[in-house]
C-alpha cells in the first residue's frame, strides 16, 4: 500500500520554489546594479581624469600664451597642442579699455575648459618718477603739509617752499632725487576703442531681474543708456554702457568690469563699482565714490578742453588719463579734492589741483590752487604723492610701455 503525501508538504515545496526564484531575481538585480554602479563609476572617474587633464593643459596653455601675448593679434584665435597628445588649446586676445582680456579654451571630444584673464602691461624698466611737472620756467612751490616720496622732475630742477592761503608754518617733506623736466610732458602711446557703432544694441527687455552677466568668451553686449532707466541695474562682464549725452550712475547701480562711454559722465554720491569710464567732455564724481581696481577715468576728446572733477572722500584704484596729442593748445583741468585717494598713475595734459593723496605717480603740465579769495599757479598745498607705497604687484595704466614690458594677470573671470 503506497504512502500518501500530505497536501501541506506539496504546498510548501511550491512556495519554496517561488521564494527561490524571487531571491535569484533580487540577487540578479543587485549584481546587475553593482555592475552598473562600477561601470558608471569608471565613466565618472574617466570624466574627472579628462577634466583634470583639460584643466592642467588649459593652465599650461594660459602660461604659454601669456608669455607670447605680444605676438597674438587681437580677435585672431591661435591654437596649439602643447603636449602632442591631441588636446588643443585655443587663445584669443581682446582689447578692453586700458587692459586686455586673454581667453583660453582647451577641448577634448565633447569636454571643454574655458578661462578668461584680465591682463595688463607691466614695464620691465624701473620708473622711480613720482612727480613730473612741465618746465615753463617757473619753479613749483610746496606749502603746508605736502609730502612727496619718489623722484621729482620739476621746472628748473628745483622746488621752493611757499606760504599759501594763510599758512604760517610748513611741514614739507620731499624724499627723492630732484631733476629738471622738459618743456613738454612725456609722450604716451595709448589707443582706446571708443567707437562701438558697428554693434547692434542689446534689447534691454531681455534683462531678467535687472541683472545681466556676460562672460568675456561671449560676444560684446552694447547697452544704450538712453533707451531705459538704468537705476537698480546690475551689469557685469563683457558689456559697454553708452550714451550720446550724459550717463548718471547712482548708488543703486552695480557695475563690474564694464566700460562706460559717453560725452559726459556723472557719478553720484555713494556709488561703488569697477568701471573704466571713457568720456569726451567731462567726468564729475560727487563725494564718497569708490571705484575699485582696476578702474579708470579717461577724457578721449583731443579737440576741446575737458575736465575731471573728483569730490571729497573718493577713492579710485587704477588711474586717470587726460591726454592731448593734437597741435591745438588745449588745456584740460583735473581737480582732486581733499581726503580723496588715487591709487595708480595720473596723467593730465593741462593743469591739476591736487588737495588729496596719490599712491603712485602724477604727470601734469602744471599745478594750480583756487581758493575763495585767490588763484595760485604752480602750487601744491597739503598734497601727498607716495610712489613708495604703491604695491609692487600693482599693474599701472600702460602710458609708456612700448617694447620693454611683460604681461601680468590682474584678475581672472
């Protein structure tokens, strides 16, 4: 008689089989997931290695192109395979006010690393001139608490102490070698682009949240300040803000690395930004304006006299240029009021009233001082010019850099 198999055992065997299949499926999924994880991990590691190699190659290419930037033509890309590994780096150089922008791209397959640097010309010859005043046959008079650190090139090769504006005791300090100046200012060689009429203005309606950032590897954006209200606007990068009349910048406006081009520019009290201003006729800074490095004020009109007026408690890190290369007898006027600081170099083809401080150097035809009662010519009162305090790594405006210069990095974007 055959034994009878209980039904419950048959049910248990069938259940065990389904459990085993499920466990095998889970293990398969788990093992497959591990394989995928290791696969994507390898892809990620390869991607990181490629990016690291691209970054290293790009940095090496930047150093190479920095040393050969003199040979690069503006707006003409140049490519090189530095290590003969099939990874090419392409550099392009653009003029940006007084400075230049060097953009370098390194690519491999679909990966690209891009870096942009603001670079400036640094003179390899040591220039110790802190003050240069054109020789019109009348000595410079120093009065009050005037202090000058650095060499002086003066009319007749000397200075005199003068008692100006009721000053009864002078505390004049001059530290440097004094020599005779020439009958004209040293010629400068600066070419600045001010004509952007060939570029179609950017549609300001496309600016979201009043903020616009344009990287320097992108095409230049031109914004017409006459088209809309520029208050509460933030602009950064490869952007030109221009006007055919007057541009007014107040404390609500944020500008960084932007060019401002207009006949007249008014910077109102409390403005802070990094900007290169190119004006034809007049630049006026109210009190408490701070233009961060590298900023500059430039008069570009060579046909008529212009002026730059700087209020009290202002700070400008970069420099000022008021040039006259025409044969006309044009006399620009520069006024730097009390408690204002200029870091960098100043060049004024005309007359300068300096009551503030310059950390750097100044070239001017002559000085003047206007008080409530009298006007004085070729006089410095309570002024400070200190070339010794200018940081060694500071890249000055390239007034006299012709052949003996090298490129230095000012900032990276």
